[in-house]
């Protein structure tokens, strides 16, 4: 009995010790959580500017204040009070806008003509150039890009990961990983002897089975969407821009397979027949869309596809010394047709996405696309919306970027003047914030204070 009582007492003592220990652990954990929470409390920044264009297409907000907590926008309005302890960024007479979105870039371009990159450059060079071009693009006010394929496969996915991990600064990135192109088509970089090969590059796909495998391979490697080349191209020795390269059935296979992975297809389409076949096949975006006709415009409307033209290339390609004369001439011949196509879609009142085709356009010059579009009849507000609200809708990121609204990422830019009066102000960005972190500020340090 004595032993039983002793055992019982020890058990009771053990429970009390365990209980005390648990309480101590809980107390320590609570204290640690409190300290950690205090240490990790998100910073608060109040940004003031004379006016704000929120990207939704409405009237600008005067005496604008944007409250940023951590990486998100907390409040937006006119003359909002500054929270206690907030850091104030006073941009004076500037205009605040959402970070811009470019739906068609090639950030890992090396400056060498893409049809020569396989023989003259390496994937490492592409990655290093990509890091530089990403920074240049971010500093130009583009905080999100949809990258439309590298010559060296998957270097764009590596760049996206490096940006996401904070290793290199750059825009938020959606990457396609690798072109899906027919043999001899607009993405066939093997413009050299058939006795030469680059085995690591496998982007050519002919017929339904090869296309399906190419789509699966890209998505397996981490592509955010699929880029197919359905017609010939301007900057290519291959088929001319107006020539359809993929059949409607082939493009449909890409769309069908991408949909199984919850992804969409962006299609390089210049020629009329290719455009209409691509839309009927279900592509999400018609990139370039140079040779539209009335039927193609109506197909955009009925199939809810997006028109994503690249207009400013017509200003730079004809005089680009890095392009062969044959390709410069292709650009000259296409210029008037492209402009008519843009105006047809504009007149139809359909959504138009913003895109540049940088590197055809030098990286950092992306905003020059705005002025070209405004000269063709698009209003400055609509042009801005094409690179903000509409572009965010196209990439499926309306919940996080594209407009200055509470709850979205604090991706903001500023220009000195009023872009609604002079759209070229967007070519002179003076302030860039991405995810609540100031990436660029050309203003004196005393305008950023507690």
C-alpha cells in the first residue's frame, strides 16, 4: 500500500511538474510570438501626390494619399489622414498610377538577333542579360510582365524564380518557358545548316501529338502559360507574317492541353487567316494581330479573346541595324496594315491589352508604345487602362495588380506631370514602388520622412 501511495504521489507530482512545464512553455511561446509579431510588424507608408489615376478609367483623384501597410495597399483617397508612425513619401505635384503591365516582353534577349543566339550565345548569357533587362524594365515603371519566350528554353522561368526569391530585382513575371513553333515557323531559331544541331533546344512541334507533348513539357517545367506561333513573323527568315503556319486543329490541341492544366494560350498571330483560326481554336490572346478584318474583329467579340497588339515596333524595326534588310522591309510593309487593324478593334470598343515586344523595342523604352496608340486615336485614359486594369484581367491577376485599390499589392509609379494631358509623361517615370518597397525615387531624400 505504501508503495502504491508513493507511486500515486509521484504520479501526481509528475503531472504537476508537467503542468507547470507546459504553462511555462506556453508562456514562453506567447512571449516569443508577441516579440516576433512586434519585430515583424509591417511598415506603414503614406504616399502623397497632387493627383492619382487609379487605373480603373475614372476621374483622377486630387490631393491623393495612398496608405501602404507592408506589401499591400490599405487605403486610397483624397486628403486621407496619415497614420501615426507612418513614413511619408511626398511626391508633390506628381501623378501616381498603378505599376504598369507589359503583356509581351522577351527579357532574356541578349542583343544578338534571336536567330543567331543559339550559335553565338549561351543560356548563362541569356540569364545574365535577363537580370539586367528585368531591372531596366522595372525602373521604367513596369512592375509586371508576361514574358513571351526565350531562345534558350526556360531561362525566363529561372529569371522569374530569381525575382520571386529576391535574388535580382525585376517585375512580377509570368513566363512561357519555351516557344511552341512549327518547323520553319516564326519560332524556329535553327536558321543554319541541317548538319548543325543544338540538342538542348527542343521547341519545334508539328502535328497534334508533338504539340501536345511540347505543351506538357513546358507546363511540367513551370510555364505559367503557353506561347504558340501560329503564323510567320516580321523578324524572321522563315515564313512571311501573313502566312498561316499552324492549322486550327493544331492550335486547338495546344488550347485543349493547356486548359487541362488550368492555363491559357497566347498566340503569335499576324496574318488574317491565322488570326481567325487561332480565335476559333480558343486562344486567349491574339498577340500582334497585324492583319485584322471585320470577321476577325467579330470573332474576338464572340469568343472573348483579347487583342494584344505591338505597335511601336513599326517605329524601330525598319531602322534597326541588327535586323537583316529583308526583315526591316517586312516591318515597313506591315506598318499601315497594323495601324488599320488597331483602329478597327478600337472602333469596335473591344478590350485592347498593352504590349511592346521588347526586345524588338529596346528594354526600358516600353512606355513609348503609349504615344503611338494615342496618335492612332486611343484616349490617354484608355491607353493607361490597357496597361493596368485590362492587362491585369488578361493575365488573371485582377485580384492583386492593375489598379490602386485596398488589398492589392502596393505596385505604384509616379511621373512629374499629368499623363492625361501628355501621355509621353509615362516615358519619364520618377518613382517606382513594388510590393511596398521603393525601387526608384528621383526626388530629394527630404521628401521621404517620418
